[in-house]
C-alpha cells in the first residue's frame, strides 16, 4: 500500500499568493486613501511654527532676514519631503500588493491549465 503523497490542488500556491497580495493592497490602499491631505495654509503654518522654534533656540537678533528666508525655504522643503514620504510608502506598498496579486492569479491560471492538459 504505497500511496502517492497528496498534493495541493493545481493553482493553490497562486491562489495563496493572490490572496496575500490583494490583502496587502487592500490594507495599504486603505492607508493611502485616508492619508491626510495638506492644504497650503497648513504647510505655511507648519513652516512658520518650525521657523519660530528654530529661532527661539538662537540668541536674539543673531540671524539676519536673508538667513531667515533661506531657513524658511529649507524648512518648507523638509515639510514637503516629509508629506511626500508619508504618502509614498502606502502608495508603493499598495502597488506592490496589486502586482503580487496579479502574479498570483496568472500563476494560478497557468498551473490549472497545465494540469488540465495533463489530465491530472
């Protein structure tokens, strides 16, 4: 009584890969969809608040107005970079999950067609 080992159905690995991929896409897609949308006023307010905090650490009248403008521009770049980073991660993980799900579906379909042609 030497039975052949039981194998998973054809396409099971692809179905698992697709389920995991679409689950990741749904999870991070939700986070991407609900990411805060920053207005111009909120960005300017954040820059001004950070500028005030930085200037409060320095001695009074130690920074000329030109240097304050450069610091303001630098702080705006930092704030905008932080906002972009907060939305980039969920977006890229959503796309990776969708790609993984599509690859899983393709693998499942190909594996099932191969099994049908072999008659298994």
